[in-house]
């Protein structure tokens, strides 16, 4: 039996729902679905009790009426429950995890802003293309509830470590018509924190990455010199990598991939990947999640050792199966805050005139 498409919302205002996410409850803590149903039935008609995940200790209780869920939450959350052997339950309203089509419908129901070649929507904070920064003076509000399941999946990704608690607060939705790409850019260092997630929906694309070698922030080790020799493209001073982003894949940019590599989408209708023809769909819609950076906080945070985790990952399926895990060849440990800021500024200033220049 597949898991129900309900999750515990996170990072958004709690929403009323007829579905409850109930933790510390389930077969692995000795509570059968029948017992759970008999307890929750006291508050209204229960449509079903389902596993919330594979733990056996978290369930979804689905009511017919929102009012029943409200009453059950009020009565049972955080209180020791005699009918459940004195166990205390942790209960939240749960939301339905939308399908790709539902996510697309949700954005299509909202107003788009037209750029010259594509359309965008911004949530949390407006992203200004002139300054390539967020307008932090004006908060647009919480991220919309239809992305709460994506935020939940992101925070439960393995290997995020401390970053799992990162509260992503800015979302840009991009709609690219068939064949339209995106100019090379590095997302402004001073605008966003170090993890950038981008979910691809509707059609696929090939995203390319390039890193300029002159003035690179990488230390000049023997291996980076070898890499230069191997990868230099016809006398140019850059190396390139391409990644296929299928629909429903999640791209995570962090470390070097986020700070030092330009990313862009070539303007093609057809891409070739190892002799395979990949046709772009009629459109690609991406959801890019970021956390706006409070620059003063950034300066303090970066005064210690900054381990730069060189990681670029694609997750596919319902954002969970690891398709590719590209570890860049070297790990950079930056110990000096000023040096770090200097190289940020240097990389940043290089991109000043190329970012979004076609938009
Ligand atoms: O469409 C994407 O996946 C990436 C969008 C992007 O790079 C950006 O908005 O900065
Ligand atoms: Fe970007």
C-alpha cells in the first residue's frame, strides 16, 4: 500500500484541515489502527487512519469534517491519553501533498509577471532583476501552503546536517516556454544563503554549469592544474558541466556549485545527452527555493572555519531517489573571513553584467 499524500506542514502558517498528523502513535509503539480509530472516532466521523511514513510511529487520521479534527487536536495534543495507555500524542494539522499537476494548477491560478522571454512569480520576498537582489523591505508573506509538502521533503533530505533547520523563505517560480533558456549567472552571494533548491516540473531541461579558471577561488593544487588541462575548452578559460533535470527532479546547489559555478539553461528546443535526444516539453516550470541572507549575520557567521561542501545533487521521483551525486573534486576550507568575502565579491563582480542580461 502506498503512503497517503498527507504530510505535516512546516515553514508555513498552520492551516486548518480535516487531516491530522499524529506523532508518537502507531503499530510500532503498540497502538493498532483499530485502537487509534476508536479513540479519534469520539470527535467525529473518521474516514481513515494511515501510516504517515515508514516509522510505524506516526499516523494520519483523516476526518470527514474539519471541526472534528480541531476538536481532536485540542483534546489530545500533548496530553497523556488514558485510552492509549497514558501515551502523549503530538498532533498537527496535515496537508495533502500535491501532485505535479496540482502544483502547476496552483501557480497558474495566480498572476504571473512577464519578463521578456519568460514569466515569473515571487513569494516570500520579491526578487528584483535590476539589482539581482531581494526586496527585504517588503515581505510578501509566508510561502504559499501548496509548497509546504515540498519544504517538508527538503528538510527531511539526508545529509543536510545543520542546514535541515534552514527556513527557506523565498520562492521564485519560473515558467520557460519551449526552447527558452536562462542566461549564465550565479545567484547573488549577498542575497541568499548557501543552499538553493530548484524543483523542475512540466518539461525537462539541460542545465549547464561553467566555472572560470582565472581568478578562481580554488587553491592551485596539482590536481586542480591537471583538471584544468583536461577540461579547458578549446583554449577558453572555463570548464563546463551539463546536467539533465527531468520533471519532478530537485536540484540542490551548495558550496562551490552555488558560489563559484555559473548556471544557465541553453536556448534549445532539443538537447543531446550522450547521443540521446531530449526534447523540451511545451514549457518547463521551476520552483526555486532560497533563504534570503541577512548580510550582517552572514559576516559574523563566516568568521570561523567554513567547510564548503562541494555538492550538487539531483533527486528524482517524488524528490527522493538519488539519480546522480556529483562531488566536485576538491574541498575548500576557508578560514579567513575577509578572504572569503573578498572572493565572494570578486566572483560576484564578474557576473555583474552577465546576470539576467537577456531578461
Ligand atoms: O529554473 C531553474 O531551475 C533555475 C532558476 C534560477 O537559476 C534562478 O531563478 O536564479
Ligand atoms: Fe539561479
